[in-house]
């Protein structure tokens, strides 16, 4: 399944949303963060498939909340970046920085 050392565009956006949530990252809050910061809405299915893939790549860890009673027996799954996930985000930022470098004139900025 491709190069697990690189993040796709949507994977990167999800990782950034998780990082922004600082410990309060579960499906709804991640989707809200994506919408608020990027103006991009996403389906629950696409988000959860991406979260699972990021876990499989070792970029996210997840845990189920302890309190089942709070949501009628359904527990929330919280996500947190792993050190490898943080490193992958930093690598993606550096690669994009290098790609943007020198394009100010072409972009009119």
C-alpha cells in the first residue's frame, strides 16, 4: 500500500486537526477543526477510514474513553499523534516549504 513514510493531502490535514485539538481529538471535533480551519467538510466515512489508516501507519494512537454511561453506552475514541506522526507532519511541512521557495514572483506575492 504505497509509501507509508509520506502523508497524502487529506491525511496531513487530519493530522494537523488532531494536533490542533491538543488531547480532545475525536471524530466530531476533528471534523469541526477541519471545517473551521480549511473550509472543507468531509464525510464521516472518509474521516474514519483516514484515521484508521493513520493508526495503521503508526502516526496516530487511539484510546476509548472510560465513561460508557455518558453517551448511552457508546464510548468515544480519542486520537493522539505518535512521535512518528509528528515527525511525518514536520517532514511534510519542510517538503512544502522547499516547494514554495522561490515562487513569490510567479504567484504575485
